[in-house]
C-alpha cells in the first residue's frame, strides 16, 4: 500500500511540475477560452490522468496478488 501511495504522490508532483510552466506562459492567455477549445484540452488531460490512475490501481492489485501467492508458498 505504501508503494501505491508513493506512486500517487509522485504522479501528482509530476503533473504539477508539467503544468507549472503553462501557468507562467506569456501571451494571450484567453485564446483557448475564446475559441472554446479549453474544454477539449481539459477532457484530454482528464482522460490521460484517469488512465494512469486506472493502470496504477490494476498494477497494484496484480502485485498484491503475487505477494500473497509468494507468502503462501514460503
């Protein structure tokens, strides 16, 4: 479980680090809102994030199952 929490923390820090430069970008910041494409960008980011979370949960379940199998064999 600790491994899973570390991965979640790392993912959150990584996503924050990736989005930080966009917060300081210069130029017309309302371009995406004006053209109505901001919703598409948010939806794509959300789908990617949910996909990563789903993958990590699935991986954690598989690892837990393997750990229990190895403990039972020992």
